[in-house]
């Protein structure tokens, strides 16, 4: 059984973390699968949007603590991780920025690494019973997935420090209130809603979508003047694309545009 299932639906790539018996805890196979999937998303022009979810009513419970205390793991994935020390960080999107939108569809637990990888997604949908938490300090560990940097920027300093220092779990309603997620939906519908959002994004001009995401990423930490200059640098080129011509022509002809990503 693959620890990461990959399925392409039209222009949307769906990644399903698939260890429900372990609450989809991160295994070497899953880590390698995620790292490879990010490359696939970045390089395959037929993929315009990605959705990350978990099997069995759970998103991801983070690192497999039982596996961390076992020795002698000799799988091909484990060997690859030994050869590439940065693979784990790439899988968690700590050291890799996707060029295309990534949507999280969360059901059940999104704890520790599950909440950490969540912070690298662009749009987040959660079932109403979903539970979030950066719980590493309760196990004597450290949230190396980027939470000490990203969380305070995404939800504000004091709420971030509560989550980081106490390690308590947060409900979906609270996560939405503080801005950690964007939408709460009935249990069991997170993936359905995430796919609906993905289809809407995929229907837009892919180069425009990617340029918007790139501009948001590139302007982080810059002054307003620097950010606006970076936006201009990235955005102006889009007006010379075939899709820009197609979009305006389709408007004139009162028909849906047929974007090609060129």
C-alpha cells in the first residue's frame, strides 16, 4: 500500500497521505513521495493546482514517534533520506516553494507536522471536527517544519506563541477565527469543497495564477516600495502571453476562454 496516493483529475493533482492506521503519520515512504510530488507539480504543465489531504478521516498527525525510536529501518525510502538530508524539509515544504497553488483539505487530526505542512499551503478547508496543534514541546521536540517563523506571520504573535509554547489543540472553529484556515465545512466534505476551489483556479490562466503566487512569495518581508517594484517586474510579463490575448478575446466574443498556459 502506497503511503502517498497520487491522482490527477483534469488539471488538478490530488495527494492523499495514506497511513490511516497511524493517523497518517509521516513515514520515509510518505516523505519521499511528497518530495517527488512537489517536483511533479512544478514541472508538469498539465498540472495547474494541487490538493493535499489524508485518508481515513485524518489529515496528518506529524512524525511517527514510534518509528523515531526504532532502528534498523532499511527501506529504499529510508536509504534515500539518509543520502539526501534535505529531503525531509523539502517534503514538509520548509525548503521548497511550490510554483502552483496548493490547497489543504483537512479532516480529523492535523497535529505537529500536520499543522506545520498546513502553513505552506495557500488555501485551507477543514471539516468542522478537525483539530490542529503544534504539539512538539509536549513531547520534548522542536517544530522544525517552520512554525516558529511562519505561524506568527499568519495568525499573529500572541496566538502563535500560545500554540507554540503550550502545545494545546485548537478546534476548526478557533483555527478559522484566528486565520489558520479559511473555511470550515461539514465533516466529510473538505476534499469535495477543496476540489471545487481547485477547479475554479484551474479554469483561470495558469501563467497568471502562477505569477500572482510568485509575486506574493517574492514580496514577503520587503518594504511596500520594494514589493510593488517586484510585483511590477513579475506581473508586466503576463500581458504579453498568449493567454492574455485569449482572455481579452474571449471576453469580447462572449465565450469561455481556452487557456493553454503559454
